[in-house]
């Protein structure tokens, strides 16, 4: 028996919207799954049947039903906006990273490795912790080519930072 509290009754225009969405196959997998959930729920299928048919969980079906009944089709199909994460480095930290990458590497090293740069940023107390992958991604944003002889930054200006 379907969830009595949140019964899905689609209007013709809503049903057409969902079937068109599924036929096109465009959109995220989550959005398409939710469209299938609403169509099956409209056919009075139980949550257990829908879960088995679509290989999804019952809580997903319950959330989709609830969002549809409380809101509308579009709200039931969509995800909550995700909070944007801030980066580890601010503008000053990025500048220090670039300056360090352009400076002379530690004694016994031919060039800076990502891990050495990460360790140096922690040592300079620019960040509490940072991974070598984050360092790599930050350097990638700057178009700094560590392989080239002249990276465009003079050693004198890098030493001042």
C-alpha cells in the first residue's frame, strides 16, 4: 500500500513533463530516478515495489513523495543547492605558494615537489595543514609551469614575498 500521508496524484501536464524528461534521457541520474518514482507512485505502486523496480532506497522514495506533495514537481526533481566550500588558501597564501615555487628549492633538491611546497606552507604557518594535491591544483590555476626555465616571476620579487 502506498504511503498514505503523501499520495502522489499527477495532473496530465505533470505526467507529460515527467514522461518527456525520461524519454529524452537528459539530466542527472538522480533527476531521472525521481521522475520514475513520481510516475510509479502515481500508478499506486508501493514504496517497496518502486524501490525494487528502480534499485533505490525507500527513504529516497519517501523524500521524493514528500517534496512533491508539499511543493511541486520541479522541487521534487531537484537537489538542494550545495554550499560552496572555501579554499585552503586565500590570495595572500596563493601568492606565497607561487613565490615559494619560483624560489630556489631546498638544498639537495633540483626542484620543488608538491609535498615539499605543502610542507613549506605549513612551516611558514600560512595554513595549518594542506595536501600536495591541493598545492598542485592551486599551482595549476596560476598557469605556472614548473618545467620551464623562466616561469615569468623574477627570483628577486619572489624573495620579497
